[in-house]
């Protein structure tokens, strides 16, 4: 262990990895497990049955691992798992899970949670996700890899956001978002594809063209949204398009943001 400020409180039972830095007035609960080289700035609270992966940095006044903001929570044993190399900025709050939601909240690797972000109980977040200032994910949301959620935006309970999607600022998202979708407007309208994100990740022009054609079919084809997705699945041979089809058709009882025509 190294770099533990004398004003920090580390309760008996906490496990602190090698090379951790724990700043002034931090409080670490007895069931917390910090990986190697984790850094806590000043006034950070980490509590509950919480594990934090190597090289993660948590900034001042964040509260990580507190009980859910859910009236149904009765004190049952639930946990929070945070992966490696995450950046969790000031005033972020992340809650543990609930029995009814699987009992665990998870965050993957290489994520950035900017100031004031809230991650509620049983949320599942993938890798390389960015939640911009004061964004919030309500209970049971699923956010897949490489998603960006804009500032002061909110995800309704149980919403899924497919990989590579982007949510504009000041947006409320009441329904599922297809992979690589672009969502904006106050009530969350699916307004196209996240072309900037696709190009940044080096997706080929041929794949982007296939995604464009798929989006056009979903927005302008005959039948219901689910009919179009099923038809797309019968015709598509592109990996990225298949991801969209599987995301939609694998959950036939869910509501999706339908593309604007």
C-alpha cells in the first residue's frame, strides 16, 4: 500500500491493492475491494459490497456503492462491480443492485463518467462508455460498448442502448436504442446513425453504406418496425447490420425508438 492520507478512514475488512492512492477524508467501507493503483481523490466515499478494478481514478465527492434509491430495497446483500481504467469524476453516484434486478450493478473497463452522473441499481454498462455531465441511467438499464450519453440526458428504467449509439444532450430516452443509432430531441427521436463514431472507430465505407441502407429500410420500409427488422434479418449479410437485427428481434416484446422518416 502507498499514498494513504492520515485523515482517510479505511474500515477493517477492506482490501486495498498495491500502489493505491487514497486522498484526504476518504471513507472506505469494510466490504470494499480496491485493485492495484486505484486512486481516490479527496472526500470520496466507497461503501457496500464493491469491487473496483486496477488503475481506476475516482474524483472528489463521488459516492460509490451506496444502497439503491428504490423503496423496495430491504437491505438485502447486493453488490457493485467496476472494471479497470475507469475515470469517475466529481459528485458521481453509483448504487448497488437489488434482488429483483439480479443483485449487481456493473461497469466495464475504460469508461468515463463525468461530473454529476448517476448510475442506478442493477444498471449494466459495457466498455469505453462515456456518460457526460449530469446524465442519468435509471434502474435496470443496459448500456452496451462504445456508447456516448450526452449531458443532462436521462435513460428510463429498463432501457437498452445498443453498442456504438450516441444520445444527444438534454434528451429523455424512454425506449430502446438500436446499435449505432443517433438519438436527439427532448423526447428521444432516433434521427439517424452515429456516423462520426463509426468513422472514428475505423469502420469501412462499405460497412457504413450497409448500415445506411439498413436504416433506410427500418425507417421507410413496409409493415411494422418489427416486420422491417425481421425482413432485414432475412436479407442482411453484413456484420454490423446483423448486430442491429439481433438487438431488435431478440427482444420482441420491447419498445424501440423508431427511425424518423
